[in-house]
């Protein structure tokens, strides 16, 4: 399912994002069982995706509690580009704001 997030069709991408979020919400055991595989794919998306895909990857790494991703996530805390995600409440939010929130959730340091 994560590979569909890189699909060029925006409808496929958005549905994959929503489906992945729902899977982690309603079937948390899947995230626990496949955390390492998901984390490596999300980190790859974080490195190569557009700003919306990067924001999604940051949020999902936070939901999966992947503390090892903190150094990569911290690279985005000063990015002002706004993103639009098909997730509730995440429209026109800066990538940096999302990164800072997840850094706090993962126990990292944020300059307040």
C-alpha cells in the first residue's frame, strides 16, 4: 500500500494515504508487526517525495513511534512550504510545523 503513495495519479496517492492512516488507526497490530518494513519505506518517501508525501511520511513515522527517524525529520523543522494532505485537519499546514509536532511526540528537542 505504501508504494501507491508514490503513484503519479493524485486520487491513487490520496486514497493510499487515507487507507494507510486508517489501517494504523483501526489495526494497530499491523503497525507493530511490520514497523521496520514500513519505517524504511516511509524514510525513503521522506527523502525522495514531494512536500505532501514528505509530510505524510513524517506523520506516519510519528504514529509508528520511529525514534530512529528523528535525525531525518529534524531536517524539515525550518521548512515553511505548506502542504495539503487528505487527512483530517492537515490542510495548509507548514512542513516545519508538522515536523516540530512529530519531533516533540518522539521525544526530540525543538527550539521553541
